[in-house]
């Protein structure tokens, strides 16, 4: 009976692991959204082809968005754009590395969602943004976007930005937790022990012999209050509940 229960629990654990690391396969037709009209048709075609190749290579869509609207905030616009597109695609999760150019306020926002966030944390996005800002300021938008795709390709091919988010570390944690759950269920299926600390104690003859408290000293430790060094433009959660990394700046 216990062997049968163990096999059942092992099967359920394997099923859990398969669902944990499974992701749906899908394809999008457009990755360059030049609503501000700053790119030529040839530039858009070239960037579209390059973004597609990198997106398919790393299972992470590279998106380039430009907008010229005095009523929007570049970070809010990026988050709303992602929410709208992921809803159109009918997905729960969507790996994305995205750059949004706000031509009206002369601001740029870089964001990473899911796998994009895993490999492109705020520090890496800051580095990318700082490296392409001179070209953005000079009006070399196509060149800046090419460099953005170059560096996204580089970071997606490197180690994740956080060891706790690496797939092998998460797999180890999942296996350990799952193994403990299976072992616990298997162990409990054999019945619970009725023996405890009071089983062999004679309460009539057992008593506390003496109590004693010795005061030694009082120690006071001072700890410096940490400062908040987080950038106001870095990362957050969209209205649809999707976490992302981010980097914001002017050009």
C-alpha cells in the first residue's frame, strides 16, 4: 500500500515539474512600432528582421516602440502597451525586452518582462540606456535601436542577473521542495505515532525542583538606517500585474 502511494506521489510531483517549466509556443508578426514616424521604411524593415532573429534565438521578443504624444508618461505607456499586447496574444506570461522612445518629452524607457527581467535587471538596462543615449541625442535612432538589440542579444546569452533567478537554482529548489512534500506524504501514509513526551511521565512524582534567574548585562547595538538608493524610474508592476525591470532617462 505504501509503495503504491509513493508511486502516485512521485507521478504528481513529476507532473508539477513539467507544468512549472513549460511555456506556450507562439509567434508575433510585428516587433517595430514606429508611431512617431522617426524611421524610414528601409530602417523599419531592417530592424524588424534583426529583432525577429534575436527574438527567436532566445525565446524573448525584442520590441521597439516610438510615440509622440504630450499626454503620456513613457513608463506608464510601456506598461500599458505590454498589457494590451499580452491580452491580444491571450498569454499569461510573455518574455519581452522592450525600448520605448517618447519623442515629445525626449525620454526613453527600457523594460524587461519575465525572461527579459531575469537577464536584464535595472543595472544592465541602465548600462544599455547610457550606451545608446548619445546616438538618440544625435538623432541616429536606427543605429541606437540596432545597438539596443545587440546588447539584448549579448545579455540574453550570458548568465542571469540574479543567482536566485537562474533556472538551475530554481530547479534545485523545486526538486527539494517537491521531494520534501512527497516524503512527508509518504511518511504520513504509514500512520502517526501515538508516543509523545508525556507517555512515560508520572505526573504525581514529577515536579520542578528549583527556578533560578541570573541577570548578566544589557547590550545595546546601534544599526545605521539604510538609505533608499533605488531609482524612481526602475521597474515596477503593470496594471495587469506583470513585474518588470526598467531604466528611464532623457536624451
